[in-house]
C-alpha cells in the first residue's frame, strides 16, 4: 500500500542519516498523558455490567486509541492543532456497520468462550497502547487469559517499542503488581523482533515464537500490521485483525470510508 511504502522509505532514510527515534519527545508526552487517564478509563469500562456491551466498549477504545498515529499525514495535522480527546474519539468513530465488522459475532463468542493465551501485536504509543490495548488486555487477565504484548524492537514512527512498553507497564502497576485491582502476573511483554510499522509474521523473534507456540488467540492491531500486511493471513488459532483505515488508498481498496474501522474475527474450531 502506498502509505506504508512511503513510511518504510522514510524510516530507512532517517536511520541512514542517524535519526533513530525522531518522535521520542512526543511519544513520552503522550504516554504521560495517557497514564494519568488510565484508571478513569478502566473504571468506566468496569462500570458497564453487561458483558457484551463492556467488550464492545473496550473494542471501541482500541479503535479510538489507534487514531494517535503520526504516520498518517491527516491525523498528524489534526493532532498538532489541538490534540485529541480519547473519550470523544470513542463516541465519534464512524457508524457501524464498519467496512469489515465481525463485532457482533465476536461479542457472542466472548460471552460463551475463553482463551488460555492471547498474543497481541501492538501499534502506537500514547492513547493507543495505554487507553486502548491495555484495558482490553486487563479484561482478558480478569477472565484467566495469559496475555503476551508483542512490541517493536526498534523505533518506527510513533510505534511503542519493547523497552518503552516495559516502562509503561511498570508505571501502571501498583506495589502489588496489579493493574487497577487485577493481578498482572499473567501479563508478559515480548520483543517482536520487528522495526517497521508493518510485520512479516514468519520472521518474528525466537522469544516471541516460543511464547506464542501455545496461544489460542492472536490479535493484530493497527493499519500496518492488521490491515495492510495480514488482513487475509490464515492463523492456526482464533484471530482478530483490528485497526482504523487512515489512508485514502486503503479505504478505496476495501470499499470503505477514510477513518472507517476494521474488526475481523476468525474462529478456528481445532487448534
């Protein structure tokens, strides 16, 4: 896809010129803001008693968080003007049905089944990882699912890196190792071995390959990982591909709208 081809070229040129993490300052600022909001976002989710409505709210949170993407020229411009309110973004997602929308099917499965281990390939820093992915990961932990968060080895645009994610989680945990009252001992962070906004799942790090060997749910998040490179990838276990469509070329290819959402759920009967 054109958008990420440009991003890949830009990353290559920047690294050749010695610029390894040009968005470090803005990432740190957005991480600090999102960390201050984490408890409030989690408590709002916890207050939703209906299990189906709660998981839908968590999914909407992932999509709203995914807006913070400095790899999209339009979104970077909006962000530079006045920032973005996470809760407002949750309310202002494009109306359903989305361009790929398996949410209702997933909600029914969510209520009836559980998973032993989920591997989540994460995307951006700030609201994306902290207010989108981590509340969902916490909900999985509540249900007895072990969670592996797979993050980039090296910086790429404003994607969260493995060292940054370890630091973020250490700041969010309390002195008892809990995430707002939930035991986080089943939460692991892995280095994906990747250094790009897209990912080739055949060449992840040996550490991640080992940790993922008994996973029964794989989640790919973000336009690069979930839509542009792995939307039609066949998994040997249940999978979710989730992200916002941020480039006009991708929207046109999918037959959807700019800023449309993708939530693709595939269930495998025998792992």
